[in-house]
C-alpha cells in the first residue's frame, strides 16, 4: 500500500483545484531515464486504463499501471518546499540507489514472473 503524507495530500488538492479537475485521480508511475535507471512520474488522471490498478489512500484514488505496481507498492509520497522550490518526495524501500534529487532511482529486479520492468 502506498503512503501519502498530509503535505502531499494538500498539494494534490491544490493541483486538482488549480487545474479545475476536482474528481481526478492521482497517477503514479516511472519511466526509464534520469541520473539512475528510472525516474518517478506523477500526474492527475481522468481515465483509467484496462492495465491500471486503483486504490484509495486517505481519500485519494491512486492509479498505478499493473506493470509498475510491484515496484511502487510500498512507496511513501511526501511534498516539501525548500530553497530549491516545492516538489514531491519519494521514498521507495526497494530502491537500491537514489539520485540526490530524489526523483531518479535504481531497483533490483523483483523476483516474479508476474511483474516485469517496463521498457
């Protein structure tokens, strides 16, 4: 299950309000690239694809593609503002290395035939 801090919940609510998409779900994923092997993606989603899993976390519908689920299942999402600006912070217990920015990471392959890293 994904954990979302109160600060992240407040930022998600602000994003929904600014974009006038109050019923949108939160889509979390990752792509290849960044300083390490992968970087996190986060956006508002209005549509749910057939390959998506949806769960409710603290009143927020979170959408994750099934291929990403095993790699994001225990993710902790926070939001913080500092001298460099505001942004979401990710804490992933299965990340083997994390870039200084916190958005780029590497992970070991999850031992399962069900889950494969997207290419």
